[in-house]
DNA sequence: CGGTTGTTTGAACTGATTCAATCTGTGTGG
DNA sequence: CCACACAGATTGAATCAGTTCAAACAACCG
């Protein structure tokens, strides 16, 4: 039995500035970006933060928590298409955004008007390059997710997501447990299956001793074999 | 029976410059980009143009033809993750690229060294904004493909791809036929299924009079219902 | 003409869904 | 502190969409 996490992820850790710098942005650019006029908001997990078609033209920086971008098909079946961890951002879209935004855990967000953001980008090549770089990283993740939903069986899909989570949350999977922020329904919405099946997959993974569950924590007693099962190659995450 | 297309797509049409301008880039920036030192190459459909891990750090502009980016899962099953039509580009990656590139039809490519490209971007905010814009467009397509493979049944997936192809190839589906450049195996590799099933889906779509096949051409006698079946909303393509 | 690539069809099988019921942990209000 | 409501996790049975395997057929190419 797992229940919702109400504490923000990694809130006690690094500042937004630290995280940006750690991702390779130079300090001056980071300060320039963070000193732009902004407002800070909290997104909670009970309802969507942005619906489809909301035309908020703004940069959303994640300070803490965990955001998802999601879409739905014709029959209203939900597909989560991207995750945003602390230190990551959702870039502004000129057009109406065709995806919604939903917080998995309560998330603290720093929001910057897109015009201010674009203005700074115009005059700061280093920041501009950084934005291109992280965008390509998110693109690489989207491609890997396409392989996941398109080509891997449901077991490998869940295993792959767990591997990606471990790396993106910067834990050491051989010695540390993953604090899983998702419900099984949300994992189903990421991996393109049903929550019922996610449950069976988890039981199977645990039966094979590839994971060990302890409340919301997931241990990896056999990280090597889990990676192999998932055909997980971390290089797409850089 | 359909066989490979050997003629480049849209070769007789617009120049690369025309296509860039039509996509919203200003003329000066387009000239700046196209006048960068470059070499022109031909990619043919018989073998991959770039394998995984090839670290060619370069911008690839598609003059004619049709390119795919593809990845494979652990068991070597192929998933096509993106298409690049004439006028579109594959951006340089600093790291080794984690996808391969394969031409669907013989393609003429203009290749620019990434350093020259980045240099121009640094000094040309308009071009920089344009690159961000088209990148977000490709991201939106990747997200839609995720919904496709994750949430739609195989019939809707194929129908959705056909709709997207019609729009991206700029045909008028109510009055014009789509010249389908793909084999059924390639459609399977895009939509995450088997070529056998793609074949059955095509028969079914034709039986329902949602498409009509005529050699390599596909007519859309009932565009409205096809779109509905695919839950195709063109806005993600802008 | 023979080789190759792509398409089509059938039959058997299976992984995952669907539907439905039950169980378990958490929070809330009396 | 208990009773209750609720969200999430778990399990079983029936069903089905899509795969797999295998074979035949069609079009093109040299």
C-alpha cells in the first residue's frame, strides 16, 4: 500500500540556482534568468495545474516537487508524455499548449513571462545554448519513451521507467532506495497500459527479486539484471 | 502492391530557402544559414545514413526526400521516432547521437558544421528563435506520437499517421491523394506494431471506405470520419 | 528469367485489457 | 478514539486485440 506523497521532493536540497549550475549553466546566466521578474506558485496534486489549450505564455521553472505534461486521446484516456524534476523547466509555447500540466507531488514553481525570457535569450548566447541543450535532452527522453511504449513489453516498460527515475532522481540504485512518487495508475499513464497490469508487473518484478518494495520505497537488489530486462542505457540522459 | 519510391519527394517544388521562409524564418536569416560552409550529400534508402553513436556533430538540412530517426530496443526491434520532411532539419548533438538516421526515399541533404551553425545562432536572435520554435514543434509531434503508441489501438494509430502525413506533406486530403512513401514494415516501425497487422489495418480501413488505395497513392474518400477515428487534431502541427 | 523485396492471408497463440470484487492504509468528523 | 469514506492496491475470470509463424503471391530489378 502506497499513498500520496505530500512532502515536496528534494526541497531540502539544492536551490534552483545550484541545480541550474549543476546542469552546466554558467553562474552569471543563472542569475540573469532567476532575477527576471517572476512569481512563485504552488501546484498541488489534487487538480491539473494547467488544462489543455490554456495559452499561458510563460516559462515554468520547477523548484521542488514533480510535474507531468499529459495529453488525452479521443476517448479521454490519459497519456503522460513528460516529467519535469526540480531544476528543470517547461518552456513557453506561443500557440495554445496542446498538453496539460499536472503535479505528481506538491510542487513549487517559479514562473517567468515569456517575453522577458525571450528577451534575455536574445542577448545571452550562453543561456540560449543551454536552453537548446536541455531541450535536446528532453527530446532524447521523448524518443526513448517512444521506444518504450512502441516496442517493449509491459514488464520492460515499467522496469525502464524505474531505471530512468533512479537516474533522474540522482540516487545510487545499488545502495539507495527510490522514493516512488507515482501511483500505479500514473505509472500506467506513463507506460501506456492499465493500472491493473502495472500491479501485476510489480508483483512479477518483486517475485523475480529485481525490485523489493517497502512502502513507497523501491529497492534494487539486482540493478544489473533490471537494467538488462529494461534494456536501459543511461546515455540518452547524458 | 507498392514498391520503393526512387524519385525524391517534392524535388521539383520549392527551394530550401523558400521552404525555410515559408516556415516563418526571415529571408536574411535564411540566407545567412544557407550560405554557411556546407556540403551536399545524397542519402539513399538502401542503408542507414548514420548509425547510432556516430558522433557527427552537424546540422542536417533536408532539401528533398524523407528522413527518419530510429532507435532499437534490446532485442533489435526498430522504432522510428521522428520524420524529417524537406525544409526540416536534424539538429546537431554534442554527445554521440543515440538514434540512427535512415532515408525513406532518396534524400538530398545539406550539411553544416555545428560550430559554424552555433556561431551564427549566437549572433542572430531571429534564427535562434526560429530554431526554438521548430524544435518545440517537433517536440509536440513526439508527444502526439507517444499518445498514439501508448493509448490508441492499432487502427487509430495508422489512421493518425496517415492524417499527419497528409498535413505535413501539405496535400488537400479532401481532393488530393497522398503519395505514401512507406512500406508497411516502416509504418509498423512508426506505430509500434507488426507489418502483418498494418496490412490487416489497411484492409480494414479500405473495407470501411475510409481510405482507397491506388498503387502507392492513398485517397481519402471520407476525411472527416478518418480524422474522427484517429482522433486527429491538427493543431499540434501548428 | 531468377532473385529480392514487399504484400497478403490463415491459424494458433498469448499478453494485456476489461470488469468486478475485495482488501488496505489514510484522513476526517463526530 | 472510533466509525466511516475514500483513494489506491490487489486478485480472479473472461475476453480479445495483436503477435507469431508460415506460406503464398505480386511487383520490380538486373
